[in-house]
């Protein structure tokens, strides 16, 4: 893969997280659909500040980062 012109990365937002994506990044391109799916996962996991997250084979880490975000917020409440 050779970069010829333009930006080397794209930016996508998922919830309040910003992802910097390269051409080889594994990322869900339907961000609205991903927000619905990740919200359902978060509801099932019910993360707290004591939750440990292992996001194996995670690509850009979208699911794990979204769970961690909620887990960190729960420690601020």
C-alpha cells in the first residue's frame, strides 16, 4: 500500500470518542448502527468502575473503548 495523495487517516466519531483510521484499520463504518449495537452490549455488561475489560481481536478497539468510557464515567458519579 502506497499513499499517493490527500490525508493519510480519516477521523470517525463514535459516541464522544474520536478514532483516527488508517486504510488498514478494522472499524465499523456504520457508526450509527455501531452506537446502537455497542449500547446494547454496554447494557448487557453493566460496567462499573471495577470492571476489567479484555477486548481481544478488537481491531480499533471500539467496543472496549466504549465500555471503558462508561466504566470511567461510573466512577465519576
